[in-house]
């Protein structure tokens, strides 16, 4: 349904981008606070270079334009990832249908008029150009994605895995260039407010157990009822997963390594809301093969649906609220250990079930978490 | 190595449950009617129709309650538990299924209580074992299960599908159960009294919530074991079709019948489910570790619960003190020196005190 509405103004999140653009063009600092929101604009200053053209249009026109470009970005990303994976062109229509009409993260992105499809496009362009040996373009697009939102920095791990230090250097140089450009156009006082007041807000622990947060942290927060021990579990697990991706990524094909890195983007981000999960398109396409079709279909289905009345789900059943997390965890494992995936999935399944049972028993014995 | 561990866990569980069976009864239903009805029979010197609104379950088939006239009730429950373990071992020639079924908080609790679910379980599983080669015996045995609890009538469906000589099976079953329901009809006008008489409350109405299946294993009223849920993704193949038919049908039966008994009402089917689970587990090392982990945790949990009985069993705590500490006085009446009891439905201890 959401695809039928892209020619109408959509989404709460777009207001943030639009107001930031308008304020920026009017000479106001959006990092001090937005007009209709209780929080400030919370994207890095480079993002203003990307967003400011919105301010030249009135709200409705800008929003509709944004929606059309967002849909175009995801379609172009699917095309590029398919190209990277080497899949036949005839599959594009099929992929486009499955990743738009029936894929909640994409619909959620469009519905909220979020920015993630543009990030997906920049990352896809970066990877596409990288594998077409146009590494400067690749570095430019990745640095642009990193400049808009810090999280895509994880894709540098892919270049680390490929031992391509030059590419990392290119990305860093482009990033420095973008920062320099932003320093020319975005006043230093704005940048200081961003670094001093806004950036630290990203590291607060609020609302991480929210259903829409499908990262490892979200999963742990729901499982352990926001226990203060979560950082002590989250950071070591994130560290291990980066280490395993790096180590194992050097032994598997580049497609699998890239799929694993894409999954990390979603797993170890403390707040990876469901609209971030349009990035799961990358591993789903890269890992596609006939042998693993069942696991991939299960992952797709886990990612594609959403639970509308998530607040009605009882505490005992809240494991189901982490469906996107499980899908990406399985995809990550499939990328790195395809040969042992059945054993690994059995292991995950056992651990989760046993853990919930154990917590239930503890709770019955009056030691509730 | 893992077999030895499982065997040791099983033996430990049997011993721990035995200790639990030696303590005074504290279960609500047991004190309300499973024990009080035979006590009334004993006091009257005869088995008779108990009029009034309190013992409306006294018209249901009560084979086990009558056995309680002759045998220590909790020890009988414990015995039916280990007898089922024995049958499982005979059927599978392995301790794995027995451990999966037996080493659970639910079986542990029922082994120390005068609830009749373990005797029903024994008869139900024996009937399943006999169904393929001995239809008459299977009919008699499932008749005994129905004579223990009316809900066992539901088991006729899967057994009728599996049995080859259906008429023989049905006739032998009906001959066993007929006296109970006929007597109930004569006394109340309803063969399945209190079912159909309109006196049961809303909790006895069937509920159809698909999440009940999940909650049963992970967040139940009475904890069983997550192993049945754990093996679920691995059972979709063509092996053991008869067992799978039984498992599917009994799951449906459990789903469509009232769930007032929590996990107790699915327990009679679980020995067969455990056979299927054991087959899956035996093929996957990770799941075998899971069984060892779960059974060890369950054993520790049961041990912690039973440890409350140790002062009483050693003679360091009186029966009254034990009951005052462990009875749920919100639901069960008992006169304690320092606590007010808001409960009801406990004539068992009072008749004992009153007459002896």
C-alpha cells in the first residue's frame, strides 16, 4: 500500500530532514533544536550538504520528490547488488518485487521517509565501483555514506579483509575532503554544537529494547529486560563478531565476506531500527544459491514481516520480537560458515530456547530479570 | 560418557522424587478431592455417591483414588512415574527418552503428590505400546486411563487410527469404562458429570490460542522441558510415521480441550513425544548437550524444592510446621499458629485430625 502513496507527503522522519535543510538555508543552527521536534537535528554536518536542496522546495513537493528518489535508490541498489553478485539480469524484476512490495524494512523506510535508502545506494555504488576497479568513485561514495551517518564505516572492514589498505586510505582522504567542504559551508559554531551536544546523545541507552530496534543490543535488551549488564555482553560479542568476520572473511569468497560485513552493519549497531534492515538486501542477494534456498527463504520471511501490535506480545513470547535480528544473525553465519550452517543454526536455536527456559525457571524461583 | 551422565541424572531424579513422595501432601486438588474422597469412603466403609456441591468431581471415574484406599497415594504416584520410565526404556532400549520425559519439574512435583496424572500417563503409554499387536489389551488399558481421568477419552482418536482391529479395541475399552459413566448417570443424570451439568466455571472452557503451544514449553504454569520445542524443526521427515501421527493428534487434542491443568494435561502424551525427541536428539550432538543441560538444571531445581522436606523427614520439623510453611494458605485452608489462612477446600487433614 505504501508504494501507492509515494506521491503523497509521507513520514515523520522527513520533517527532521526538511526542517534541518530549511533552518540551514535560513542561517539557523539545526543542532540547537528543530522547529516542530523536541530534539535537535542529529546527523553529522556533512549530511547538511546532502540535504540542503530540500529547503528550496515547499514541504509537499520536497517530500514527494524524496519519496520518489528513495524508491529509485532502493531499486538502483538492487540492480547494483545483483550486478556485483553476478546474477542474471532477468532476475531483477523478481528481486525488485520481493524487496519492495513484500519487504517491511523497505516499506517502513518509505513510510517514514527515512534516509537509509540513500545510504544503501551510496554503499552499493561504492561496492559496485570497487568491483569495477573504479576505486576512487568507490571511496567517494562510501565516504559520503559515512559522512551522512557514521555506521557505514563498518564497510571499511571489507577492505581490511581484502588487505586493500590503499582503498581505506582513499576513503579516509575523501572523508577528509568532505569534512573540509562541510567546514566551508557549515559554520564552525554548528559543528562544535554537533560534536559537543548532539553526538553524545547517540550513545545514550534509552529505548533500546523497543521492538523496532533489531540489533544485537535490542535483542539483549528485550531478553534481559534492559539489564545494566547488557553493555558487558554487547561489546565483547560485537568485538568477537568483528574478529570472526575479519578472520573467517579472509578464507571465504569475497561475496561471502562482503555479505558478512553487511550483516555486521545491522548486528552491532546499538540502535538498528527496522528501516535500517533494507541493508539486508545485500547479503540476501549475495548469498543466494540453490543449496541454501530454505535458510535464505526463512531469513527473507523473518525480515519481510513486522508485528503490528508488538506491545500486545507477552513477555514470554518477546523472543519473536527479534525476528530481524535472528535473520541477520543466520545470514552472517551462512556467509562465514556455509558448510556448517545447519549445526550453527541448531546451536543458536538451542541457546535461545534453553536460555529462555532457564530465565523462566529462575523467575519461578523468585529470581526474575 | 553422555549415556552414563544421563543414567546418573535419571537415578538421581528417581531418588529425589522419592524423597518428595515421603512428605505430607500440599497440592490443592489432592487435598480438595483426590485424597479426601477416598478418606470419606474409608470413613464410611463403602464407596458411595457423595451429594452436595463440594465434591462434584466425585462422580468422575476415580480408579486411582480407589487405589489410594490401599496404597500410600504419593508413593503410588512415584511408582507410576518410574514404571513409565521402565516402559520407555523397554520401548527404546535407551535412557534418553526416559530422561527427557522424567527429569522435569512437572514429573518431579507429580511424583510427590496424590494427583492422578502419573497413573493416567502410565496407562496411556502402555496402551500406545500395546496398540500395534494387542488391541484387546490396549483397549482395556486405555479404559483404565479413562477410568483414571475422563479427559483420556480424547486418546481414543489417535489409538483408533493406529489400531488394526478397531471393534475389539473399542469393545474392550467400553467394557472397562462403562460402570463409571453408568453409575454417574444413575446418580446425577449426566454420564460425564460434572461435564454437561453446567456447574463448571469458565476456566473449563476450551481456549484456542496458538501461543499456548509455545508457552507450554517455555513459560508454563508447571515447567516441563524445552526439549520438545527444541526438536520441533528437525522432525519433518518420513521416519517414525506412527509416532508422528500420535504426536500430531494428541497435540490437537490437548489444544482443543480445556487447559486448566497447565502442563499436567499434556503429560500423558509426552512419553511418546519423548521417543520422537530422543530419536532427533540422538542424531545431533548439540541437542544431546542440551538434554544433559536441561535435565541437570531440572534436577537441581527439583532438588531445591525437595530440600524443604528434609527437616520434616529427619524428624526435626513437625507435620503442622511443615504444612504451615509450605501450604499455599491463600488457596488451601489450614490452621497455623502465626498465619491467617484465607483458603478453603481442605477436609483431608481435618477429617484425619477430627476422627483420630
